[in-house]
């Protein structure tokens, strides 16, 4: 047997064993019923090669409530997204961002895409906003813009806690929270675990402030050396998984107290190279879609009756 085939065979077998041997830990079973708040869990098409039509059919069969995608700049792609989600009874969230290293063109592209995305009336808009090296005054313009567009459109617009973006670290985000009371977040706290090389035990007050502002959650588990564990079902990641679950539990508690009618989640374990790979072959060490479906079932079990 060739080396690549051997690795693929043994790796696949390992994944199968992991699936069979990883029922929800007792501590991960249902903790918080939410009869007065809808729980919507969306899928990412990151790493998926299907057409939007086939992707929507697939995630519907898996039990997802919708999908989160980057804003489609092509009019035909936007129409296909709307038609495919409607045909399958799915919701969609839109991801908006820009990439230029210079502030002005970056901001202009972001504003163009943001306003166009808001006109689509998605479930929410998640922002990859600004840059970690833009000044406070420059990055604040993104917050002022999203607050304005959200009020005009009625669409919730949230800034993701993501490396390289405005909210790349806990203390920087805290500064924005304290000075911008209307700020709302997409919590992908796995990034902060990586940035600060801890499970954030030493920044509890700051994390609590971020949880108060959270309106959307990305279900990826990070650890001090990476924004993504290789497989959250593995026993060596029990502490990291349980810490993330505790953060998510707190958000649910806070949103219930605030009278929120819906909480949205995205299963966002990514493909290679977010997913670690075997050297030379670049074969992922675990199955991205099996893990995301595990997270789907874990959250359904935990928060719905």
C-alpha cells in the first residue's frame, strides 16, 4: 500500500472510531432549554464545493436552519442564493468585509457591500470589519456606519471578534465597547484564545463585557495555540470545549434575560489549513463536516427542548 493510501485509510478509520466513540459527555448534555427563544443554527459553505442549490439541499437534510455566506457581489449569484434558500425553507446571514491595506478604499468597499447586503434583508450581517493596524478613529468609522445602516434597514449588524480585524483582541474590544454603547458582536472567541495564548482566565471581566454585547456566535473551539482544535470530540480538548460551552451558556442566559426572541449560531470549523493536516499529503486530520454536524447536534441538544 502506498504511503498516501495508507495514511488516508488509517486516518479515515480513526475518524470513524472518533464518531462512534464520542457521544456527548454528560457535562455537555442539555443545560438550558429556551422555549421562549428560537435557536437558529446555520452552516458555512467555507470549504464546500457544491453549487448553492446543492449546498442548500444538503444542509436542509442535515437539519440546519440556514447558511452564512460572503455577500455575493454578482447579481445572478444573489438571485440564486435567495431562490435556493427560499426553495429549501432556509434563512441566510451575510458576511461583509474588505481587504485593502489602505483605509479609504477599504472603507469605501466595505460601505458599498454593507449597504447592498442590508437591502437583501438577511437574518443578520456579520462584519469582518477594518484592520488591526488601522487607528482607533479609522476603525470607529466602521462602527458608526454599521450602527447607522442597522437602524435604517432594521437588520442586526455585528462585528466579529476575529484576528486581523477591529476586534482582534480582548483589551482592544473592551476599549471599543466602553466608548461605543451600541456595539454588537459576533462572538468567535476561539481567536482570542489564540491571540492571548490562554483560555482567557485572566481576562474574565473583559470577556463578560463581550458576552453582554454578543448577538451571534461562531461555534468553533480554539485553544491557546490555535483558533481551532483538531477535533472537539477528542478527550484532550475537553477543557477547551467546556470553557467555550460555558461562554455560550452565558450568552444564552443574557439574551433570555434581555427578552430576545432569536439566537443565531454558525458551525464554523474550517477546512485545511484551519484544519491541521498530515505532512506531505495535506490530508486533514479530521472530517470538517462531521465535526460541524457534531457541533450542530451538541447545540441543539443543549439549548432546545
